[in-house]
């Protein structure tokens, strides 16, 4: 996998990928980026079919601004991947965000996720009507700690925003 909005990926190639995703409308594609500025710069010139969801990685409070740029893109589903969650996401604005995925880090040298960080995100998602998905606690292996939070699994999925879904491809 790679970041489709990496500065070394030519716009022509990005456009070709979008055309393939548009034609393969029976699939749902999730694009995840850490390059929110290039994403926002290219977004206006790209088709955003309903089956293409867009997300940004936000691992700690230093990167909550990525959600602001995500709101600039008219994707049917906008999501935040808070994994690995490395700290509280103070200042995160969930306005017009459809889905938040949280999880701990896994692998050698993994950094632990704190339950209070995950609970705060879950509770904020509930208040703001954002679907919440808790992927894993993390550990030496991805599934080491399981995925239960407070006695249950959190596996909510978003729905496309009705204003966009009614009109098909935005723009």
C-alpha cells in the first residue's frame, strides 16, 4: 500500500486510479492519506463517486488539523483513522466526519494505547453521531489484545451523507 496523494505520484496516475474506482462501482474503496494538503489541492479536479471514501490518519493531537482539510473534500464518506492512536486527540472537530476508526499499535516496539483515549473518542462519536469502529488494542501482534472496549466490540459503519448520495457523483 502507499499514499495515493504522495507528492511523487503524478496527477495523471491519480486520475487513472479514480477512473478505475469509478468504473468498479460494486466495490467500496477507502483512500487513506497523511498528505492532507495535496489531497485538498487535487480533490476539486477528481470525480468523487459514492463508492470512494476518503480518510486521514490522525495519531495524536499534533495532526488534528488534518480533519479540517478532509472537510474540504466532497467525498460520500469522510473518515478518520486514529491508528495507531498515540495520544489524546484534543481539539479534534468531528463536524461532517462520518466515521472514526481507532486502534493501538502492533509489532515489535509497539507503543501502548490508553483506554481513556479510546473511550473519549467513542463517547465523542456517540455525542456527534459519528460511526465508531474500534479495531484493536495492539501489542506484539495485531490481535494480541483483542478488540473489546468496556465489555463489547465497537463495529459501527458509516452511511453516505444523504445530500451526496441523492445526487450521485458530486461536483
